C-alpha cells in the first residue's frame, strides 16, 4: 500500500500532518517542495548510511536541535552553530515531528499551523547525508505533552494501532530520505488508567521499539531513542530490552532537578550519573555499553533553592545565557545534595556544580565547560559509546566545547 500520494520532502513553509493510513493532509505543491532532487538523491545515500550506522563507535557525538518557542534568536543560534560545526557530529537529531494521534504525526506544535522553526532547514540538510556530507540526519519524533503521550499510550496497547504507527514512521523516514529516526516518547507512566501498571507499560513500550527497529532495519535505517537516566531496572524504560533492539539509546542524564519543579539544585549531580553508568555497565556483561550515548545539559535552572519556599523554577537555556547571568566569580560547589529531599539523605555527590545566588534571592544552577567535561569523563571511563546534548547552540566555551568532546571521544 502506498502511504503517501507524493513526497514528504517539504519546504520549511509547508505545515502538514502525516497519517500512516493515507495521504498527507494538505499535501504541498511543487512550488512549496521546490526541487524533487533532494528527496530522490538523498534516499540512496541515507540508506547506505543507515546500513553502516549500527557499527560500534560511530555515534560518539550527536546533539538535538529544537525551536525555542518565543525565542527565535536562540533557535537561529542553534542552527547556525550546527552549520559551523556539522563535521564534528556523527549524527544530528532536529526535533521536527511530534505524535498527533496513535497513527499520525505532525511537523508543527499543537494548535499552530506553521512548522517547527528550522523544519527541513538548508543548514541541516546541507550539512548531513541529505546534502552529501557524512553526518547522519536522524530527526526526532516527540510525545511530551499530555495529549501526545496519551496517543502513544493508546497505540502501545493496541496491536493494530501499533502496526500502523510503525508503518507510518518507516514511511516518513523513507519518503524524506532520513538516515533513521529518534524516538522521544516521555511521561508514559503519567497517563496510566485504573488497573494499568508500569510493568505492563514497560513491556508494551519495549515490544513497540523492537517492532519499529526491525521494520527500520529491514530498510537499512537506524533507530535511536531518548530515555531518562535510571540506576536500576525500574520504570517504563527497560534499558536491557531497548538496547537489544535499538541502535543507540540516548540517556537524558539531566533533569534531576527540573523546570517547574519544587526547588532548584544541580541539573545533573555527578553521583547520579555515576550510578546510571554503573547500571549500564552491568547489562549483558557490559556488552551493551557502546549502544548508550550520554546526554549532557546545555541549560540551567533558576528559582528557590529551599523546598516549599514558593516561587517558580524556570529554565535558563542555552548555557551562554546562564553564564552571562552568573557573571564572574560564581561558586563551583554546593552542599545542596546533602539536604535535598529528593536525594534520600545526601547519598549522591554533586560534583562540580556551578551556581550563584542572585540579588532576587533565587539561585541559578548551571554548567560550565569544566562541569560538562567532568560528566564526559564519566561516560568515557564507563565505556559508553559517546555523548549527546540538549541542545545545540550557545555551548560554554564555544569552539572549546567541541575540542573537549574530541579529546575524550575522538573520531
């Protein structure tokens, strides 16, 4: 069955939704698409890249791109930074898609017709296999907001919906000439209904990833996914099962304290990351370590440090903005973890934790180049396959950031 009436290689101005059961809604005109040459020529290159993508050690450095809602300057900074350093990346994961229903995907935020800023941007296409370069183009499909997460949950537990969802993802990849797809389906435990269990959700999600991986691999394409950092076999995301199916597992090694949380603290305490890496090393006698890609935070948090003191915890992204706000002479250590209620009595070392108490009474926690390198060393010593980060642009140290990655994870 042909799932699309025409190519999905759209110009950035063409917003649409994709259903795996039929044609694209509001299919673009040839004027919107521009030249069909990109779609036709990119697919063979992307398929060859996908067939080679599962070799160990070839995903040592990647990163995400996304639209900064309400902040077009930071969005442009991310895309310009990728264009300037495209050759440093093995793969790039622009957030260009989201789940719109159990069987469809959209290239724009919910409630808006315009595509995600940067969608099919030439700066990405020209710097990846789509433009003849070596960096693999593996866009992200997200389900983060509750309606999208609920759609994923419904799909996971219905074999027919799951099959259509898988077919839709494969068609999206093939029609666009991508090298694969990156899955970021989060917060699944938050939508469980009466009688539904985390254990059942874990099994269903693992089965879905296995089915999707098989379908993509049959086309010479790659599957990666983003998962939260964990130190044991709990929750929805089964590291052992997922790493047996997917090509690469991006561990989001951040958000120990989070945007919207009750208080601020280190975004990625070192002891927490060490526990996660130790757990990864225990899987399959250590044989899976290279499949795991360690995620770094290119952002900070600002808000009240004391739980229950009131005030909102907000993000500071990218780190260049945090560093500007912190100024010179900020602190690089904290005793926060020893009194953090989330830490069960201070068992986790904070590691290097840049922070500053601001005149407002709020505290800013963020990362600098040295604290990020401390985390990269954990990944390197743990034998992981590489590092990724959310998100590209405004990195501390600028070019020095990319040199630091190269020192620890050389090509």
